């Protein structure tokens, strides 16, 4: 099982689908067991959503 520090370092890449299958499975397995890392994942997903919404709303204001 992966340690929390390693999982937290890999979460962004994991969420983006950038990890190889074996490392992705290790992160997924760790998240099933670790509530602290699940919370970190939730926070990253929330941040990603906020950034995406801001970028989309700002892009709508740009005229070419």
C-alpha cells in the first residue's frame, strides 16, 4: 500500500489520468482505505471545478 505523502504527490496526475495502470491502481486502493487522502482528493476536485468555471466564464467575455 502506498503512503499518504506519495499518494498526495500523485493525486493530480491520478485525477488527470496520467499515471500508469499499476500506480493508478495503488492510488485508488489507498483512497479506499484512507479518509485523509480521500478528503485531499475531494479538495483537489473542488479546486479543479472552481478553476474550470472561472476560466470558462472569463473566456466568454473575450471577443476576437
